[in-house]
C-alpha cells in the first residue's frame, strides 16, 4: 500500500474513534442519576444583557406532553457562593417559567444585578397524570457588565 492509502486508512480510523467517543458521551443510561421518566432533555445558559442585566435562557423537553413543564425556580449566586435571589415560577411577572400541556418549553428570565461574576442553579420540573420529577442543574460562572 502506498503512502496515500495509509493516510486514507488512518483518517477513517480517526473519524471512527471520534464518532464512537461522541456517541458514548451523549448516552445517558436509564438508571443514571441524571435520567428521568418525565424529562427528556434540558439546557440553560446565562447571557450578559449589559447594564447589570443577567438573563437566564433555558429550555426543557418532556418525554411526552406534560401538564406542567418548565423551571420551578432559578437561584442566582455570586461566583463566591453568596446567594443573590430566587426567582419562582409563580412570582408576579414570572409565569413564563412554566408551560402547560406541552412537550417543549423555553423562556428567558431577566434579573438586575450589580456587575460581577454569577452562576445560577435552576430546577427543571415536569408533571403529567402519572407523576412528576425535578432535576437541578448548576451553570458555570458568567461575567455580567
């Protein structure tokens, strides 16, 4: 086999290994502590809205249509661990945190803070006629200006 043939074989093997690694990383076993009978997937990120506006952008997907689906609360912390605020889905003006009779829900919640570094802990919630589940997730730090 010539040099070009070896290069092609090596590239195919590298691609195979990369695809196998990404597939293994995406798989969550059903008995994993992160698995849920009600929540299929979720994501959350902090956005620097400028002028002291911390924005929490999240989405959640249920395993089927849920009577309630969304975030029950969002806790905001300074990067040193000091608690700043807790946003509840039933707070006035925060009704967008929780959806009804849906398989997917997303929202962006804004909170005014002093400039600095922050993280949030969000509690995702899903409920249907069979039961309910909640999963908490902590973001990394984000600088808000």
